[in-house]
C-alpha cells in the first residue's frame, strides 16, 4: 500500500537504508512496497535483491522532484517501465534540466501526482496511467476538494521518510547541510512533513476506512506491477553477450587470435603450453567469458594502433589466453602462475583485467570504448559522510564558533558535561556518519552491457562527460554486470615520453625495443641497480620502503622483484611474515626448519610464506581441504569486494573444522588463519605483481641507459613518490647541468639538450599559462628573442609577469644583470596600456641611463626558492651556521653500531603508529654530498623531536643494520636555521638607517 518510500539515497533527505526500509515493512506487516527515491535509483537493485528475505514483493519507481517539490511519482509496471523511468530521469540529469510539472506519456509505468501538486498546478484531464496520490493528512481536505470526484484516480500515497522523531531530526539537519544554512534559518518548505511515516497495514486501512475505493484503486495498481532481476549464483552474465554477433563466430575468433599469438610469444610450442591453452579455452567457452576476452583484446588493440602504452594486470594476468592476445606481457608458463586463481568452474564472475594507460591517454581510451560499443556507462560509487566532516558540518548548522568546531572534529570535547548543542552534534554526527552524501564515479570501472544500462539504473553525467550509473561495483556484480577496469598511471607516461626525448636528444641510440623485457631481465647493470636500490623515479620500486626491502632481500632478478612487489603490501607485513620471508630467503635451510611441511609443499618458491593472492586459495584448498569455490569465497570475503558475510562466516568455520579433522594443532590453525586473515585483503595476484615488475624493468632500463632523458620524463609526468626538487637533484647527481627557465630555451615542461636540462616555465608558480603559450608560440613562429626590448615588442605581457621572468634570470642570454633588466622593463612598460597584437613597426625607444647593479649568488638562490619552490644550489650553502660534521651516507658502514653526527636535507617523512598507537617517524634525507640516507625516530624521540617541515636537520643517533640495510636510530635532532634572505636583509638595514637618520635630524631640529 506504500507507493512513495525513501531511503537515504534520497540524498541529504532520507535517513535510513533500503534494508532498514524492508525491515520496517516487515514489522508493519506490509507485503509489497514501492521504492521511490528522489531523482535517484542507487538503492533499487539491492532493494529487489534483499526484499525476499523480508517477505516483501519489491516494486520500483522514482520520486521526480524539482528541488524539494514533488512533481510526480513514476512507478514501473514491469522492467520495461523501470527502464522508461530511468531514461526520463537520465535525460534531465544529463542536461541539468528541471523536472516538468506534467509527466510525459509512459507505456509501461504509472504516474502519481500528489494531492497538493494537482491543486497547486491545476492539473486536469488525467490519462489512463495517471493517478492522484492521497496521504493520511490529505484526507482532512479531500471532502472539500474538487478532486473527490476523481474516484477512479485516487490512490494511497502516504510517503515513508522517517521511522521516528530521531530520523526527522536527522532529516532537518541534512536539509540544513544541503542548503548551507543555520538550522534556525531553515525554511519549512525545505522539509518533509513529520507525518511521513509508515503505519501498520491495519492502521492504514483504518485511516482510509471512509474511502474504501482508494484502497481498492491502490491494490489494483500494485497488482499491475512486477519487477525482476536475477541475483542467483547461476545467473546469466549481463555483459555484452557476443563480440561478433554470434557465439560460434566469437569462439572461432578467440581460437584464431590465440593460435596467431603462439609463434609471437613462444619459439617452441611445448606440450605444457598447448595443454594450458586448450584447458583455458575450454573453460572460457564453457563459462561464457569469450566476449569478455575479446572486448579486452579490442581495447588494447586500439591502444597499440594509437601508440598508447598500457599494462594489463589483475588475476587475468595469470592467463595464457591473455598473454597470447597481448592483453598482458606476463608469461604464465615461465612464472608458473596458478591457473585456478585465474579461472575455475566455481566462480561466476570473469577474471579481473586492470588495464593501465598513461594519464594522458586514459580519457581517449574511455571515449573510444563509449564510441565503439552500444551500451556503455561508468560504474558509480557512493561518497559517504565521514565523522570528522559531518561533525564540522553540524557544528556550522548549529552555529558553533570555528574554534569549537575544529576541536570537535578532532575529537576534543571541552568538558565531560558538554552543553546540549555539543551533545547534539556528537549524537547526530554518529547517526549521519556513513550515510551517502553524493554519488560519484568509480576510479576505473566501465560497464559494457548487452541491454541498455537504463534497464538497470538511471545515469548521471559527471564533469568528464561520460554517463555513470547510480550503483557501485558490488551491485553491478550481483546483477551480472562485470566491469572493465581502465586506469591511469604516470609510470607509463614516463616510459613513453622518455622514448620521444631519446629520439631527439640521442637519435643514434633510439633503435631499441622497450618491449623486449626478457633481455632486460638478464642485464647485469639493471639487476645490480635493483640489488642496490638505485631506483629513484622508477615505477613501484622507488619508495623508501621498497628500497629498504630490495636491499634486505638482495633482489637481483625479475622473479625476486615479482615477489617483492607483493611482499611490500600491508598484509604480509601485518602478519609478521615479511620478516620471516626475508629470514628464510637469506638463510638457506630455515624454511625447512620453520615452515609447516604442507605450507612449504604448497608454496616452495616463497619458502612456505603466503605472498600472492592465490596463496590464500592454495592454503584453503590444500591445507584446509576447502573446494576451489569455497576458497574463492574466502579470498573475496577478505578483499572487501564481497557482500555475503554469512557465506564467508560459514566458509571460515569450515576452514577450522577441516583443519581439526586433519589433526592439525590448534595453535597452528590459529597461526595460519591469522596469516590468511591479515594478508588476503591486501595481496596481489602473482600475475598482477609480475605485470608491475615488467613495467619496473622497463623503467629501470631507461634509467640505466638514458638516465637524464628518463629524469626529464619523470619530472614532466608529475614526478613520483618524491617532490620535483628531489628528481632535479637526482638528475644533477647523474651528470646533468640544471638551468633555470629561459625564454629562448625553455617550454612549459622541462627540456634537455645533450646533458643540459632547462627547467620548464610550469615551475614558475605565478606565471600565467597564457603568457607561457604566447612566449612559446612567438618564438617558434618568428625565432628566438634577441633582447629585452625585442621580447617586449613581440609578446603582450604585463610588468608583473615580465618581472617574474627577469627575476628567475630568464633573460640571462642578454648578459645584462637582472636588476638592470628590471629597471629597463619598468621604464619600457611603465603603466602604459598595451595592445594585444604585433606592432607593424618597432617603437622608438628613449635613451635612459641605468646605474650599474650586481646580483649575488645568495640573492639568486633565494629568488629561485621563492619563484620555483626550491633553490638550484645545494641547500647546505644557505645554512646560517657552518656544518660541524663532515659525515655522510658514505660513512654509515664505518659507524655501524656506533653513534654518528650527521646533517640531512629532508626528502620525505612517513608518520606511522606502533601497535599501541604511539607515533613514530621514518625519514629519508640527502646528505651534504648529495647521497640518500634513512633515519627512524621511535616514539620517545618522535614525541620530543618532531619534524618541522622542509629543511636541514642535524641528527645524533646510532647506525644500525637490519639484513644489510643501514639506517640511523635517532637520539637527538635539531632543525638548522638558514641565513636571512639577503634581499629583505638589505631592506631592513636600509630602513634602520632611514630611521636613525630621521631621529638624528629631529634631534638637530630641537
């Protein structure tokens, strides 16, 4: 009987979930229910999925509103009607159009106009599918209204938005947040009626007892409506069914592509290769995943045609079919990749393919997919209210002062008996926390469906301009829609750009194949770089934690790097098995002594330690005798991508029961389960790690043989783990000469000529983009600039903008001191108006005399610091006090287990917590010789000596070694002062002299 029910997906309006709505219906003996969220369909599919558990027949609709004003309620008679409603809503959401007062003609949906809306808009002439909604409070006015004559059109429309007073209060707060007003200033028109609650069926019938025909009309309407989506485990996939148009042609094409790929990938086609291919093809066909593989093949084929770099990873990287189709560059035979992680008969969903493109190419690839296939949309996601944020919003709504809001959002409550307003903020903060705030876009997921996506949901249009469904990836998988993951990363941009830079800077060396990675795996220079962690700027291996791990493991080959890529993930570390893995790796025989024989037998390559995602499946299957389907439930349940907690708990219990039956000791069972539980959610599939390692080796090759070109590409792609200043320093250490921006040599991005790197004008933070473009366009069209005057004649520029260029010494080719140039610029430009077009004839210049001026290196350094964000000299030259120690990274071995006094320029610091919640720091620094060293500040020291931003610090601490990795356990630390900026020091000195002279003058006058 309820045609108008809201959940909290009626964003910043509703107050409870779709499950809570169903529970409410069950409590009130309601057997059928229409979900009609406001201009939103996020909850619809899950509502249908969950309804049978509550013995409720679900019906779907949409509450079409203009702001908070209900225009009409659309209710789907069937799935076609639901699609009609989704298309109608999407049309208005895409174009940001107002909902019309009158609904268009709908073939498979009914329309209900609220009583008040009909009266207000004087609606008349209702069509067969149109009805008038009457709420309980409308019954008071119905006898006195002209609408009482529409007996056949009146239906019960009792909105359901609240369960109780607390929900209503939360609603008022959400509306105040949405309107960005104080609660006291919130207008009544912005609120729903407090009476918008669900009554028991008995009470509802009683309320309408004088109008039984309204109840009959409502029941008749509901009986017309039925909706169905298949959520069963053996559901048919809803992705594009056939790539070519038929099953037979799809299978033939996949077979042909694989056999065409065999000689390209394998010199000799062994029995192992052939058997693996046959097995995979059989299963892919059997499970209906052929089109899924062909679509991925189509995507990467287009990328190769466009010259776009990509990396295929995910569990699909364990597949030989993916390798032959060039979706991935990982050979599953060479790496002995676990087949059942890629695919098995128990899993309903296809393998994951995460395809990374350069951040510059991703949008073009997304556009291609939308153009190439018919039914495409991005996957949605829900951005929820976070506790800190909602407390801040509620503080504003209640009118609290900023200082109190700041304290509350940081968890600081002034007194145990806080005032009533603070208590309300905290109370409703907890209630609203976790509610959806708005619908956004999934980081990478794209849906390609057999049916129009409006069959499943309405879509909205985010700023990028690609239609996006209202539901997330979990709901998508539930209904049989499996996403294609198209991601962006900067590492591929670095590789691609390096090739272009090498082509112009060292063309004679540009004839190498960056995809010949098997040659890179055997290169001793590259492998030594990995072993010694000389990996700055290289994809996935440059962070301090990774450098530390590589040194501890003494990794010097591709397979070792594959393992390290997964070992660095939080799960292995959390379980304590990272340390154990290192110990077993460095100490032959330890694995046999320490590992359980079954675990060692399952994972001999990793010394009986779970490293890869498929190890969870192996342990569950071979150690605990779970079947492969149950093992996959375990893996997915821990990954956070799986919804059925009950199913997960059932499998978890079976894990323990089976282990007990096999006679394992309780302590061993607990230990293995703890490893599984702490590890699974963060692990990579081995094929995924291998894909990362391929890209790492490509990056390492470029750094080894084209280090300067590579560092320029790193900088031009936004850097990496560290800030730009550090990569510029690294380029200098690799032999580059670094130049500040120059109007005749520089572009927006960095550029290299031989070994000379000219910084891009993009680093001049106050230089306008349009000015950069003008300079570059004019130079490329009419040649280099010959003087300041020549530049001013040719480029339209303000005195403020040219001052930036002069101060950074961008006119140094003139040989004139920049102070003199600034004088000149002011005299030439002054305050006169400029016209934005070239002059037919150069203007005549008046002659003027400029005093002789000088610039010191210190002034230059501070000027660079201000304009670029860092100086191009070593920051150690700018210290106020001379260094009292000459120690550097080169001395750490000599001081092993001894105390050292050392200075370092802070590169990066990682704040972390111990298991007791105390803060500690890991910091990476550059010494006075330009070498990198690492420090650790344990909680007592961290509390006493916190880092205070960028700068140079003096450390006193003990040099320690862990598995050969040297670091300093800090005992004391002090930040060093830089000298006073000489530009402002002179101003202060001059001002002091003026004040002194004025004082003396006054004294004489007296």
